[in-house]
């Protein structure tokens, strides 16, 4: 996809620059700062140890950290 496509996609992502929690079935939640998406469409988080980690967006449930106890959230 073109750079323009990724710019437009990133402009419409929820929670960019915010602390979020990733919930994956049967795994511990992961907390980090949402950085955006990579060229493969994976969600990029900056973790507490300053390491960026990618997640396949179809496999995660993304929630803003301040709403972690509420039902709902967004599928990435």
C-alpha cells in the first residue's frame, strides 16, 4: 500500500499516543503506548521497557487503559 494510505489509516486510529491495554484470549494483558501501525498492518505498541512490539490486529482486543474495567473496547 502507498504511504498516503498508511497516513490516512493512521489518522483514523483510536488511541494513538495513549496508554492502552491489549487483551488476547488466554494471555496476560499487555500495557503500552499505541504508536500506530507498521507497513504490514500490525498494531505497534511501545512497552514499559522502551521496546516496540507488534501485534496482528485481528488477534487483539484494544482498550484505553483508563477504561480497562469497563465492558466494550475496540477490536483493532
